[in-house]
């Protein structure tokens, strides 16, 4: 059954445009409350990031949940992975996050976590969608849900994050710059690193409801690069608005992306005998990561783009580590979802154990040149199924002889076919990409 509202990561859109409206959120709260109270009374946590519309949607969701007979506990501004953890530790029936992640303030969205702190199963999402199309009702007055606030949520999550590193870990001689993106991590992230002994310079930690992700954070990293150099810091850490993705900057100002961070963590776990399987990346993970892991005899598989698919692949294989080059990193040995603070701590532990700088550690991955060309096609035509395109892809793949790869995929929002080629020879990669793009263009003409 096709979803009407839920995408790969909840419901997201422009504030004030359906379905990101107060009336829809009221109905969504009611539908979620009805779905989760099938077994009787239920309790649901609500957290949010720092964008101004969060107040409005928090109130609407709270009212809808109460109308369905669900008790609500409010967490206030907290990282998305913190809501996953607290839902689990408070033994709530579900957790709701009000956030549009790395998007600007005029977007917002809703994510759900199950009682285990994982993404909702498909059948529960479909149940909520079915309820959204039904008339809204209100339980009897005596059964209406109550709302309360959890005041020690931040402290609980800070201790959880600190517990992900070995006992006695101290980053006393480490100077770091932490970019909080004026987002949900603005309080907890600096506290975690400071309490573990690091000297912390904080930036983008004055949220005003409108500046979340604005020229800061993991999607606008130039400010962090400049600050690391200005401070003479050992490294910089950049979060996005809801702190479920992380990128870093080494002491030279070079950006270290999710692929490189994933390698650093994987190598450290393997050396400590704690990797337990392999690593899950995505279709967009750089070939350099795959080749670097192969040199260490670490298995590597690719999932579709999206942390939902990375997590599903990890669970299917019973592996512990996966992520995306955008910085969504999942460390299953510690938590149930992508967690930027947890992932950053694992990188710092790896650097400390090897006595390496981030610049030295990232050299373990030799990034392969990657060329991406967009080709417009008619909505009726599927170029991926054309014999000429298939033959050309097979021919190029054979020529690269295991030292490169071809990926053709459709845009999810436009009639574009993305032709991506990567390999260890930049000139050859560009030539192959041009060749394939020309063939696709001819087929689509």
C-alpha cells in the first residue's frame, strides 16, 4: 500500500503548507494516539529542535494525543537520537520528534520512534495513515490524556553519551570547536565533550527560532573550517539541526566526511575485536571507502540512500556499523539510530587509542574521483530499461575492472537521470561519464 504522508524519514514540508499545518498536526496526534493505544492506555514522548514553528506543532500534537487518551511527556529541544534513547529508557510506547533536520527554519516535520527506539514498522505507519482519513473523535472526559514535562532529560542523555566511551576516557589535551547549527544539540553537545575533559570552543549555539542551520552546521561548514584555523584547534565537529548527522574538520581545515569517519570507527572496532561483521554504506558511498575496508578484510555492502535503509540492512545482517557520506552514522553497539554525538565520540576514542590526529587517520581512505551528470528525460520513458543504456553501463563497468563503478538513478523530484561514475583514474572517470550521459541523452531525445 502506497504511503500518502510518510516518506523515508517521517513527514516533512514547508510550514503552513499542507500537511505541515496546525490542523493536520492535531489530527496526526490523534491518529498516532489511537494507533499506539490499541493495547490500552499509552504514553508518548515529544521532543523538538529549535525552529520557531516547533512550539505551534508541539501544542497541536499534544492536544490530538490527549483527545485519543494518550498521556504526553514533553522533552523540549533535544537531539533526534536523544528522543529515541529516552523513549526506550522511559519505557514509553512511542516517541515523536518535531524537526526538519538540516532544512531551514521555514520547513518542519515529524518523525516517530517505536518503544524500542527504532523507526516505526511499516504496518504502524500505514495504520496511522488510515486513521488520518477517519473522523476525529474524543475519548470520554475521564480518559483524556494528561501532559507533563521531563525536566532531567538533558542530563540523562548527556550521561548516556558519555557512557558510550570506555570508562576513564579523558580528552584533556584535545582542543575542539563544536558547531551546534543553532539546533537541538546546542546545550547537550558542548556539555558532553567538556565533561570528558576536552577544551571546547562553541559556535552557532544561540538559537532564536529562525537561525537553525543558517550558514552553519554540517551543511554549511565553511564557518567551522575558519574557526578551527583561527583557534588553532585539533579538530572541529559540525552537527545538523537535529544532531543526527556529523561531519568533522581536521586541524588543517580539511572537511572529513561520513565515509572517512565511518572508516576510522570501523578500523578501530576491528583492531579491538569489536566490529562483529562488516560495514553498511549506501549507493552514494565513495568507492574509496569500499577499497579501504577491503584492504582490512572488512566486508562492505551498499543500501539505498537513506538512514532507514542503512538501519534495515544492519538489522538484517546483525552488523553494528553503517552510515552515509552526509554524516548519518549508526553505531548499533551503543544506540538504535543514527546519533551524531555518539559517532563523534567513537571517532575521538579511535584517534586517542592510535595517538593520531584526524588528518592522519583520514588518510586511510583515498577518495576516488566522482563525476555526476544530470540528463533530462521524458516522463513516459524509462531510460534505465533501454537496451543501449544497459549495454553501455555493462561495457564501462567491464573496462574499469573492479577499480570503479557506475550508478544510474532517477531523481525523486524531477525528470532527471543522474549518471554517476567513479574510479581511481579521474580522466577515465570523466570520459566514461560523458560517454554514458551522451548515450542516455540520445535515447531520451
